[in-house]
C-alpha cells in the first residue's frame, strides 16, 4: 500500500535526453526548426528575423514596435475588426515578437485551423494598410503608457538603470519621450514593413503534422519574404556611471536597481554565475530575501537576475523598499554580495540550492512547446541543447568553493552601479 503520509523521495536524474528539433532550409534560405508533438493538436509557429531597432536613429526607436503592432490593424482585404473576429472564431492568436536582437510574429492555433490562419498571416505581411485612425489610437495609447511608466518608481528605476549602464545616446539606454511617438508616420511603417522586417528569417514550428500537411505548411512558409540582413551599424561604446538618484518627495517607497555588466551564455563561467545569482537573490529562499524581507521587513520582494539586451549581458538586483530604509538596504545588499565572496556556503544551503535549481530546470521541459522555447533561447546565443546537459552536470556536482571563486572573480570589492528612484 502507498503510504500517503510520506513525501515522495527526491531523486536527481543521472541525465535527461533532449531531442533537437528537425532542421529544414527553405528555398528562400530561411531556416525552419520543427519540434513534433505527437497526439497534441495545438500548433505554434514563430517567424523571427534579425532585429533592427539598434540600427535605427534614436528618434525612431519605436518604429519596429509600432510596425509589428499595426500589422493586425488592417490589410487590403480585411479591417482590424474583421481580423480580430476571424482569429477569435478560429480560436487563434497572432502576436508580435520584439526584442533588441529579434523581431517577428507568432501564431498560436490548432491543426484544425492553422491552414485557415496562414493566408491571413501572409496578408498581414504582404498587404498591411496601417490605417491612419488606428495609428492615431495606437499613438494615444503609447503616450498614456509612457506617462504612466514614468510615474511608477519601479519602471522608472529600470529605465534609468539601463541608461546608467549604457548612456543616454546608446540605443540600449535611450529614454522614450512623447517626441518618439510623434515621430511615427504612416509612410515610415510602410517602409519598415516592406524593407527592414523579415531579415535572415528563422521559423520555429511546434506541432503534429502528417507528411502531406507538412508539405502544405512548407508551401505557405516559402511565401514569407526572407530579406538579406543589412550590415549592422557599429554601436557606440557604453558610458556607464556609478550612481543616480531621482528624488521624489511624495513617494512612499524607493525603487532600487544595483548591478553591472556581465558575461554571455557562451562564457564557461555563465552556469556557475547563474548559481551564484540564485543563492544571492534568484529565488524565494535567497540571501537577499532572508535578510531584507524576512529579517528586516523593508521590502515585499527583492531579487537578482542575469539579463540580456541585444548582445550585451548584465546583472541586476531590483527591489521596492520603504523609503526611510533606502540607505540601509543598499548597505545590506553590498554586505550580502561581499559575504558570498568571502565565506563558503554551508552544506545545507548548498544542497537546498542544488535541489531547487535542478527541479526548476527540469520543470521547464514538461512539453514540446517548452522544449522549443528552451532551444530557441540557447540557439539565439549560438548554442544548442547540450547547454542544458552541461548545466545539469554542473548542478549535480558544484561545491562551495566553486561559488566562492565566482564571487571573488566577478564581485569582490567591485563597484556596482546604483540607481534609486524615490
């Protein structure tokens, strides 16, 4: 008999098999990666090209996002309402994908409806109309969003942190103003969609297709334009500053951002650094949570993370704290960072973090859709699924000394950029 009073035994797997997606190359030159989903009728298709935002003039930094959003606002055959109703009737979604490095569109549908949705998708790519009344509505919404984001101390702190790392005149640090919205014109949207979108395409398909259905899908995908990528513009050098404090007398809390430039996934220290980050502030049992939330009660949540923007990586600690304790929280953050650089973990904490990270990683491979997401994440860093095998291997065997070395190499006695809004 099963004894339900006992928790299941936690076992770390010796290994786990990850199946690479099937790769196809279209006649257009676009790469297609296919992850089969036997017995599952949901379909996801992501059409992703090289991002151009960093190559545009700073005044046009919003052009890619407006262009992608406006593709669904009308084609030569259908207006925005007809497009929305068609997607709703077929239980499908078409959504923009936009980062500094990549841009495109995602289709989420079913095998029953995907071949009805694809003609609409091609319409949106080939014959968008960018109606002026919908553009005016989008611009009004964006102005309101900019105003609201500036009023939120957390959003403002994140923006100013990136600006403190890169500088005001860098594409990754530029601050968005109403003037950037006013800059967007209908003719610019036509130009961007017809000349700059869909460069160096990669298409990620997750779904269950028969051989005949796959051939039919390929016929549609071949019709998507795949433009040759333009030579990237040389970005200016970042101009980081040590600290910035935007005072808000009426604010009841301060939003804090503390961090520095970091290393990419391809660096051999990235996996150990990710464990260091987890211990410091990457989960709910972290050092920062225990000190600043549980022991002192100065914040509801404080977290650290490894982030990337374009081809640059950075480390950041983020917290919203009681305004009166801002300086104390900054000191405690510095204390916890340096403590991890001086003193090795005890065995209990090490095993908790080990088990947590292994469990978290394995939970992210529960479906074919998850597997494609994980593949795309490493593929865009010029890696493959072997990255996760290497990560599991490290998580199973890392020692307190490994983490101490990472702290001493990347954080010991180093100046971190500090941004406070409040």
